[in-house]
């Protein structure tokens, strides 16, 4: 019994080994990577490990409603203990965590300006799915669709193109974030559309005599019985001068809907016209509206690529009769100076977020691209200023299940590679400061990763794909042909 106090003191010393008593304060500001200062996070996010500038010795204490923990830096980076981080987040919902950092200078610990992180009440959908793509066509032999559990640092493979002859795999989509069904495309060798319905794999040949291309840019109907697609004649060119590198444009495009039961492609004259380009369809959560982007057709391409300006529109859709409405509503009129792309409606039906940029439809290459929001109750448009970066691309985006979290792609870190960022959308439609997807060692990971995250999609669970089964179907099956139906 006499040794018990000694044991207790020893355990306390182990638990508190990272905590220091500062001898003074530093008032100058400092940067951290990733920039997690004053962000709002879901209570199920992985530890926000971050790195300090320079190789100095640092100590960190994180305090919240559920207590505190301390940790020392490793080569200037903080690796937050997973179990304590999770407990602190759970206990600190709808409150702030304070991050107090001290740096060792001339043998003394000096306290730096603290910062806070707000913990929201709502959790985010636990997974995101994305494509990792290399910086150039010469490296496209390394490509795949992957998923990441945002509650930890575990990335797993959905599909890799090495199983089907190093072809291009792209445009993955899920019905209402359901991981048991999905669709994505394969181009070139073993080409076709991969359709997975509750684990059953199908190969679809989606080009018909009545469509200008294979089906592109999918979005599922909430019933799971339809998928909206565009059909596009897409081209790519490279800029020889200026800050922009690549321009992707359409010379023709239409919007169609695939009936999965009948394998019929549906459309209507207002979605299929030689006088206009229609693209990027998406359904409303109730399945009664189909949103899309449309521009007047531009005759000379690529010479006139800056003359294509896409407005954001809506048309009724009746899944029972498989019919479209007789008029088109315009939510955002692009005029001759702006363009819209990637309309996505929140699961509660309140807000539509789209990407706004100067011209064209492929905003992921446009440095002026920002996220904008439409309040579907009153039609009010406003930028998501809290989430947007001032001089870098903010583009493709996806909603989480509870309609509060948005994941989107941004090039703000270095201007070259897209990375996933998260922002909280409040009930009044405003966005908080965005934060980058956490990594175990963020400085090493993001500096060495020469791949871009493409099409980050929230999903409500883990995709349990049979990669070899998918490859076998795509290699051996002749595929199912589709028919075209225009009322």
C-alpha cells in the first residue's frame, strides 16, 4: 500500500508527458499545414494531424468539454492519439476545442497564440469515394477508384484499372450514397459501363444509333430505378500561354435518363436539341425534378470555347409515367459572362450547390471556379464564401446524408492537384471555413502524392466490391445493348 502513491504519480507523468509549462508568450502569427485553424468539423472525423513550420520542438495541448490531452511534435508534426481524440470529440459536440501550442527556443518553452476548432452536432457520412488520377496521359496505367473512411486513415480499393488492361475508369456514382450499388465507366480496352445493382455486376453498351456518344456523367434517381446521364462529344486542348493549362469542351451534348428495368434510354426535345448543349444532370431528392446545365450551341470549336455559357435549369420528371415536363425553369441565367456546372441538391431538398465559373462546362480546370448556393425555397443565390478560396479552383462537390456536410475538390493547396475539402453548411445556407481531408502524416503524404482526387462522393458505408468479378464481366461479356425511346 505504501507504493500506491508512487505508482499513481508515475502513471500521471506518462499521461501528461507532452504538457509543458511555458516561460513566456509569442505574439506573432504562424501557419500550420493543413490549415485547421478556426474550422468546424464533424464529431466523427479522423484526428486532425498537422505540421508546424520549421524543425523546432513543439508541444500541444488540446482541451475540450471532455477533458484534455497533450502531445509533443515529431519532426515538427503532431500525431494526435486516436482514442483520446475520439473521446474528446464525442464529449465536445456543439462546443470548441482549444489548441495551445508551445515552441522551445533557447531552452525555454514559449506559448504561441492558441486557436480553436468547433465540433458540430451532426456527423458526416462515414466514407468518401474518389478517383485518383496521375498528372498526365502517359501515366494513366496507374488509375483507380478508392474509398476512405473519414473516421480513420484507412483507404481501400473499389477498383483498379490494372485488372482490365490499364484502361481509363471514371465517373463513379451511387444511388443516394448507397454503397451496395454503383455505376462507373471504362474506356478503351474492355470498354463499357459497369452497373452494379445490389452486388450484381452488369456490362452495358450505352451507345445507340440515336445518341451521339456513350452515356456520360451519371446521377441516380432516388428510387434506384433510373439514372440520368449526358451524352457528349468532348474534346481536350492545351493552352500554350497563360495560367490555364488544359481546356475541356463539348461540341455537342444532350441529357437522357436510363430506365434500369427496361434498359431504355428516355429523353425529350427540351433535353435533346441541336440548338443547345445540355449536360450535368442530377435529380432532386424526391425524384420529381431533373436539374441540368445548358448553353446555346457554339458553332466553331475550339475557336469559340469561351462563348459557351451554361445556365442552370430544371424540368419535371414523373417516374411513374417515365415522362418529362413541358417547360424548363431557369434557376441561374448565365448570360454571356458566367457558367454553371455540377448541380447537387441537399438530401433535405432545401439547397442546391453548383460550381460557377467564367465560361464552358468543365470547371475543374478553371481557377475562377467557386461554389454557389441556390435556396430552393425562395430562389436566392449566394456564394459559399466561407468555403471558397480566392484564387484557386473549387469545383466538384457531394452532400452528406444529413444535409449539413459538403465534400468538394479544390486546388488551393498548390494550384496543381485537387484535394478533398469539407465544409459545414448551416441551416441558413452559409458555409464554414473548409478543411482538408486529414492524413496520418499530412506533410509527407500531400507533398509526395502526385495524384489528384477526382469526383469525391460521400457514401453511407463501405463499398464491398468484387474487383476480380467486375474485371471478369468486363473482359468476357459482350455487354447488354440499350434501346432509345423519344416520345
